[in-house]
C-alpha cells in the first residue's frame, strides 16, 4: 500500500486541472501580450484564471498578481511593501514561525538597513496581539504573520492583530500558502493588505502562485521588465500553470467543505490514536489548527528515522517543513514554541488530502506504533524509560 | 518643464512603482474614461514620464497642464481637450 500523508509539501494535480491546462501546452501557445488572436486567447485564459483565483479569497480580480510560487509571493510582498514604504520608516515585524521565504527576506532587508522584530509566539505558535502592540514603533511600516504554519498546523487569529496594524497605519501581509484553497478566506473581512498563495497547495500545478495586493497599496516590483501583471511582475506569463491555478481555485470553492470534513475526520482519528502512545505530544494548537494536519513530537527517537522506516512501508510523511527536510537541524518553529532541542528532533507531520481513505489511515495507525517501538528499542536515549 | 501646484484633478491614476510603459497605457485608458474638460492626475516615479507624458499630449492634442513633485514621485496633470470615444 502507498499512502501519501505529506499534503503540506505538495498535492497531486486534480485531473480536471490537468485537462484545463493541456490546450495551453499545445495549440493555445500564444503570448498574452501579442495582439493577434492566439495572444488574445491566452490573455482571456489568464484573465479568467485571475477571476477564479480572486473569488477564492473574495477579492477583485484586479488585486491579483500572478507569480511563480508562494515563495516568490512572500519575497515580493515583504520586500516590495517595505521598500515602497521606506520613506515612512524602516522597521518591519514578522513572527518567529514564518516560512523561510519570509524569514530570509526579512534578513535581506535587515542587511539593507531595515530593523526587523521577530515576534515571539506562545506554546501553540500563536502570536499575541499584546506582543505586536508593544513592538510597534513610529518607524513600523509592515507586519507579516503567517496564516497557518505547515509545520505545526496552528491557524493564527489574524483579525485582532490586523486591527492593531490599521490603528497605526501599518501594512499587513499574511503568508496564506497553507490555507488558501483549503479553508475559507475573505480578504475584506480580514482587512489585510496583501496575501500570498500557491496553486499546488490546493491541487493546482507547481510553478503558479499569486499575491493579493489591496487596491491602492503601492509595491516595488521584485522582477523588473515588461508590463505583465499590470506592470508589477515582469516575465511572460506561465499560461498553462496560471490556467491550472484558476481551475484549481474553481474546484476548491466547489469542494472545500467536503474536503475539510473528510480530512478533519481522518485527522482526528490520527490525533486520537497517536496521543495515546506514551511520550508522544501533539504540536500546535489542539483546536485552532488546519483540518488536515496532525503534527507530533516523539520522545527518544529522531524524525528522520521514523520517516525512513515509514517510507519502507509505503507511508510518505514529513518531519518539519519540506524546505528544512534536508537541513538535519532542529526546527526553529518547534524551538520557538518552547520544545526542548532533543524533543524537537523527534518531529513528525501527517498532512492529509482528499485522496486519503479510511483504509490508509487504519494502515498508518497499525504501522506507526510499531515503528516507534522499534526505534525506541534501538535508542540510547530511551534508557530508563519503561519499554 | 512646467511646474504647477494645487491643481484640482477630477480623476487620479496611481502607477507609482509600476513598470514602464504603464504610465502611458494608464494615461490612454483613463483619458477615454473622463469627460472633455476634466483633469487627469497621473502619479508615477518613472523619470521617463518627464518626456513621455508631455509628448503624448502633443501627439494626441490633449493639454499638458504641468507637473508637481511629491517626496518620491511625480504628479502629472493632463486636461482632456480632445473628444475620444468614452469607455
């Protein structure tokens, strides 16, 4: 049996998405800027995708800028907004549980003369409004806080922080790569200025992302060149991928509730079973978390070893973020929520998708405890623990 | 170059940080949307607009009123003096 439980890393392409994309790899290969019919068809396809993508977050189509990925959207947002506002101040704030594309963009800005506050989080990974409030200075221009962490699943209560930001005329961006297309989002209700998303997180293709930018908000481009994307992001549009993103957005709107109910039921089975195993702890918030996300730290053993043994049984999962899977170091996110270093080594994340079945979950529930026992038997750290 | 201040515009188009030639595309788009006699304000940080926008006015016959400078961008004022198909 092959079981894929790593949907925060990526998702399989929905068959209808592939079908929608195919003509734009073949006969409809035009450049959207070309004036003849072939270009017009590509242009119409991109605009149709923009409408669908905007609808996913209840935004106007004109506020969507297509990019190549969630990481590009995050780079574009943080750097572009900070640079556009630098005449007003050079202080920005990001949380300690951000994705590398935000943290490294913040470090780039730091080296370029900006001051960055890395906001601490509580034991669930939540950024407290009081911390935000007390960290604001007269120079603060941008706050960026992730909507939900792909490592610990916690969904941040953004609204209160956005209200504080607005009171101080500070722009607010959120990295919503893990949430867009997976849970309902209304950018106007959240009152945010910018939001990053990525198509392959909701069964669309890789190579397509987008940045929502509220009407009237200025942003310095990340990629200079022509007038694609209303003069905000240069480069000939990746038409097939954008079309795929639009189709995936349409399907996400249609199937979201069904997907959420299905994966949440399976997730709860995993959480209920695994938290009964001694010395295993759920990470992230027990309720305010992604409906498809079950993350744990397992005492006395290493995440990598669990992954390898599970993979040998056809179970594919992750230890920490996809980006840090090769880094062989403790997850900064787990450390930031107060996990001791040794325990953080035993991180494991199961993220579920619409294709997962009860049979697959039952297989996981049967095999995972055996893997834990086997590794603990070999572990020098388990000495003293009752095997 | 004619510098002006306190011009009251009827419509504003903000293309600050948008890449060239968005200032001309937006100018063309917006001028079609306003009435003859109305004033359009274009905000841009693009230095090339200093030549492009007066040149566009000369070519199309619309009146270039002048420009004003903000901290890090220009404000160009164009009065629609030629009838064009309204969009």
